[in-house]
């Protein structure tokens, strides 16, 4: 079966449904976040074993700051712990980890943990793992445009010379191929400000399974669905 699968090079995941999953078990939302964080490692391992080269997960959006302070604090604490633990698992799995999103909006402690993790794993060439943290697609495009505008102001770039490639390279995902497959868990059919530029030709897979139950087997089902897709990129279908 494995041989018949078409393996996407880059998979992006909106990990959703932690709160609902916990609620369904009569537990507080944070219990769902703790369980959800554990699944990240499971899915990284499964992705690597399947031959997926790039995995990007949406961990905290620019909009998630609007949640109750208790929940935001708990999530940041969990993410901080995750960054530290990830240092060990990345080494074990040869994983190169990057954080995308506006890091300047994170606490100094979190920024330090991220810098340490990115520096320690930068030469690993197994799974390329991107964590979207304080990430919003619109905010990412805004920051990229501001960077290009500064060059125009300095006189080193002409507005009419701006290409799509230059915009792509000004994004946080510079050097990372666009996702081939985007998965969203827990039955929500929207992209919630995730990778707006990069998802232009990505195949989407939505599942009812909540993130704390999304394991290697579920990833495999998503890749099976992807295998059956007929990708076009605007071309006509081959006869
Ligand atoms: C996803 O689960 C995790 C984050 C957005 C941080 P949710 O917390 O959104 O869980 P639901 O969607 O409310 O069930
Ligand atoms: C998207 O999930 C953000 C993350 C998974 C980090 P949300 O649960 O925050 O999105 P909405 O509010 O349902 O669109
Ligand atoms: Mg949600």
C-alpha cells in the first residue's frame, strides 16, 4: 500500500478541536491543549516515516490573543515547554525546526527558547518542521510588503520591479516550498488566516477527527485522499 501512495512534499495542518475534544470528555479546555501538544510529536514522527519532507503546523494565530487571558497564558506556557522539549526530540529525529509568525510579539523568554531551538537544529536535514506561532497570513503579508516598501523608500528597488518571487521570498516561509496538502481537523471548513499566499494551489483535506485524536493513521488517510486528487495548477488535464 505504501508504494501506491503519492507522498506530498509539504503538509500544512490547522490543528483544531482541542477545546471541543476536552469538553466532550467533561474536561477543561487546557486538557485538550495538553493532549494536542502530545500529538504533534506523534504526527511529526509519522510524517517523517512516510517520507514527507516539510510539515507546518498552526499552533497559535494572531487572532488567538483574543481568547480569555487564562487560556492564552496556559497556551503560552505549554508552547514554551514544547519548545524546550522539542530540542531533545529534534535531535533524536534529525528535525530542523523553524518558527513562522511575528516573533517580536512573543515574550522574551519564548523568543530565547525559539532562537535556541532554531540554532540547535538548523543543520539537521530530516523533517523540516515549521511551527506557526503568533502567525497570521495577513500579518505575514503586511510585514513582507513593509520590507519591500522600505527598499523602495531607500531607492534600491523600483515598485514596478516587484515580482511574485520577491514577495514569496519576503515571507516567513522563504525557501520552503508551498504546501501540497493542507489538513484541518475537527470539522471546520475555513483557513482562519493560515498561509494565505502559500496555499494558492494546495489541495485541502478536512476531517471531523479532533486534533487530540489525529494520529499517524489519520495522516495516512489524508495522504490517501491526496493520492486520488488530480492536481492542475491551471493546466488542462493530460489526455
Ligand atoms: C486548537 O484547538 C488549538 C488552538 C487554536 C490554539 P481550539 O482551542 O481551537 O479548540 P476548539 O476549536 O475550540 O475546539
Ligand atoms: C485556528 O484555529 C488557529 C489554530 C489552529 C492555531 P481557531 O480555532 O483559532 O480558528 P477559528 O477561530 O475557529 O476560525
Ligand atoms: Mg478552534
